């Protein structure tokens, strides 16, 4: 096999892996979806010597990536804070989200709730307050996931439109 062909195949395999992991990360809290998508787009642009996707598009994709990351954290924190969650509940929600992945979609949905409730109970709060914090943390996390998903799809659409319609 030709060395150039091997490098090309490895490069495009890397692009595929980054994009698949990035898309999964749009809904799985533990995987940094937008940065992985951006890395995949950057690698694809580099592989084509920036012939189709240039600096302006990459800057816009980078800004969208940064916006998705910030929005994800802000949504989770605001959701939890709005319902009176403490820092222990927020950390519990994050840990619950990571542990919840093992249990599939139901775990992803209920993991943050259970984690936040446990965090609040450890913090000495009553069950009713802990439940409210858990609900707020779950809502915040879901809003963050939806925001990441929308921005990630927008990033993908932008890249594909510049790459194939230009």
C-alpha cells in the first residue's frame, strides 16, 4: 500500500471517529460533543488542504462550539439554581449523569435527578427541597443537551453546506 494512501485513509478514519464521537457527545453528558465535532471538521478541512472549508468557516464553527459549551454549563447551573439547588446538588447531578450513562437513556434522564437529590440530602436538606433541586438539575441538564444538539446540528449543516454547496 502506498504511504500517501495509508495517511489519507488514516486521516479520514480519524475524521469519521471524531464526528461520530462528537455526535454521540451531543446527547451524552460525559463526551464533549461540540469540541469533538469541531476537531473532526478541522481535520477534514486540513485533509482537503482548506480548499473547500476555509478560515472564516472554521472561525464560525469554533465560535458555535464555544457557545455550545458555555450554554450547556449555564443551562445546567441555571436550572439547578432556579430550583434552589446547592453546589452539592449540582455536583451530584453531574456525577449522576455520568453514572446514568451505564443505564442507557433512562439513566441519562434520571441520573442527574438522583445525583442532585443525593447531593442535597448529604448537604442536610429535607427530602422536599432535595426533590425540587433534583428536578431543577434535570431540567437544566435537558435544556443543555437540547441546546448542544441544536448547535451541533447547526455546525454540521454549516460544514456540509460550505463543503458541498460552495
